[in-house]
């Protein structure tokens, strides 16, 4: 499984499966803004470095709930 497939499998695909793709699954205007800010770009770093990535901030419903942005 590629990183792109894994990311889609945790975002867009579950939203589609639960019939909520109009409000969840991607960062798009009008959708709920639930996301994390990571310490590294996990899509570009070497695979072994992904395990060293930290969560810097978490946002739920557009409001920061952990860390700072």
C-alpha cells in the first residue's frame, strides 16, 4: 500500500463509506475542519522517518484543541 492509498483510506474513503463525504474526508470549504499538524511531511520523508513524526497540533471543528498552529 502506498502512502497515498493509506491517507485516502483514512480520510476520503471512510467519509464516502459513511455517506458523509459532503461534510468530512477532505479539507474543503464548508466541511468540518478536523486535522492534525505533523512535525514532518509524511508524504515526502523516507519511510523509516515516518515513525519519528510527532503531532504538533490537533484541530477539531475548526478549533485548535491541542498544541499551537
